[in-house]
């Protein structure tokens, strides 16, 4: 009977350690940068909102990476109505298209990202469909 209890305690301890390790790597991960993102990478970051300066946390899988030239930025500024008359708004070179855990596809300027991490198990979360649990 004592052996069963010891074995059970060891098994529960091992599972708890694995779960703690997985959660730590999902939320913390290794330091990353959206400027160097590749299609298929998963990132967990805070995105600074340009109007209010507030930040919102996202867990996204990269669907597309665009490096804009100065000419492309100028054309976007000329034809877009988004914040057209706001002199503080600046478009930057690295535009990342990502799908969040809830399936929303959104563009992010890499230069507005802070606390960017690459979760070690992020790709697995998106494949299995559990990414929405960790946002």
C-alpha cells in the first residue's frame, strides 16, 4: 500500500511539474521580435494602441510578413482614411498579419509591440485548438 501511495505522489508531482513548465513557456516563452517573424511562428505580446497608449495582450500565429518601403508607406498614407489628419500617427516598416486564438485576422506593426515572447508550445496550441484558453 505504501508503494502505491509513493508512486501516486511521484506521478502527480511529475504531472504538476510538466503542467507548470508548459504554462510558464506558454505565457513567458523565449524573448522574440515581430520584426524577425516568419510565417507560422506564434507570438505572445502586448500591442500598444496608437490613440490611447493602452496595451492589449495577443497570442497570434503569423500568417504574413510585409516589409514596407518608404514609397509603399507614402502610398498607404495617401489613400487610407485611417487617422488621415492625425499628425502623431506613424506607419512603420514591419507589418505582420496574424490570426489570434479566436480566429480574428489582424495586422500589427512590429514596432508597436512590447513584451514579445515566442511560446515554446505555441504552435501546438494552435494545431490542437487550445490557444483560446491562454489569451
